[in-house]
């Protein structure tokens, strides 16, 4: 897409997602993801209802009246967005493709972090790490992230979640809030996720299209694997074929949910034709 069209799309997403983060998610995000602890701010005179354990006895003795210590939350956090840019994300049978929803959710989360003065970084991945944007603060930085999500062209169409998680362990030494956004049609990342889950606050957001859940009876249909590019003639009249596909799909979904849950990570499902706003808000409220 040309520069003018790109800037128009960035602006459209900024207006929509920033309004959401300012009026809906900002407070929920702050309540859900706490800072690293409490740091001393000041002392003030004791007021009725103050916890006596907060009394600063040295200052109290000096002024011969009770003073208490006031603490503030040490707020600064780092959010890492890990976004799947493999071929399967460019699929959709409703109003939007999966990758468009991934972009909107990522932008909403990034602006929520921005509003709370937290850093935001991004890892775009396929079966390799396609792009790493180190965590920074500021609106300009968030807009760059949105631009990359809109126009980035991956080298590979395949998916390897374990590889992306391994990369995260190398670049993020301190605890971070991690959102991994994908359709999670993958396997063999259980061990790596368990290591990540012990160090970081991780949430997996599965974005999917309802047409991926089963194959309808349409007769002989030529289908293409979005990640390999392979074309194959499929007899969708065969109940065995349809059931085999559904079983494969359910296995991947169950693996995602079980693996994230066992690793102590959050799980969220967002269908492209459903409101991700409602889903995110509900998740934040449950976590708070």
C-alpha cells in the first residue's frame, strides 16, 4: 500500500483503539497489571483511619505529633506484544481477516500501556522472528508499531511458537507483561512456555474464524494451505474427511488452552465476528 493509504489506515486504527484504551481499558489495565511494588513518597500528619503501622516514629518524636509514611506504587512496567504474522492469519470469511483483528487488539493494548506510562515492545513472528521492536514509551513509538503491523511482509508463512518464545527469553531479562496473539494452530511449545510463564505475566489471545472450526459439505473442493502454499483437492462430501479435520482443529485448540493454563498463563478466545472489546474487558475484570 502507498504511504497516503498507510497513514490513513494508521490514523483510523489510532482513533478507534485509543478511544477504547482511554475510556474503557485504561483503568482496567492499571488495576489488572500491578507495578513492581511500593516506593516511599513522603510523610504527612496522621489522620483518623490511617494504619498505625504506617507511623514514622522518628518524625513523630521530632515534632511531638504523629506522622505517617506515604507510599506510591512503583508503576513502570514493560509490555511485550508477540504477534503471529504467518500465512494462516490472512484468513477471514466475515468482515475482517484475522490479522486485522490482531492489529486492532495489539493497538488497543499498546495505547492502554501508553496511558499508564509503561513501555511497549513487539515481536512479529512466523516460524522465525521476523521483527523485534525494543520496548519504549511514547505515542510516536506506538504509531510505529501499528504501521509495522499493517504493512509488514513476513519472509515465511509458517508458524513456530516455541521459536518466538525462546527469542523472548533472550531479549527480555526482566519481568514483562506478555500478550501472544495468534490462531495457535501449532504444537510443541509446552516446555518453552512453562519456562516463560515462571518469569513473565503471559496471556495467549487466540483469534479465529468460525469457518476454521469445521469443513462444510461442498463436494469436491480445491483448498490451499496458507502456510505451505500447497493445493489439494478435498472431498468434503466424505464425513470421515470432515470429522478428521474437526478432530485435528479441536486438538490444536485444546492443546493451546491446556498448555497455557498448566503454565500459569492467561487464555482468551476472540472470534473475528465477535466483539474483542467485550472479551478483553471481561478478561481484565476477572484478573483484577
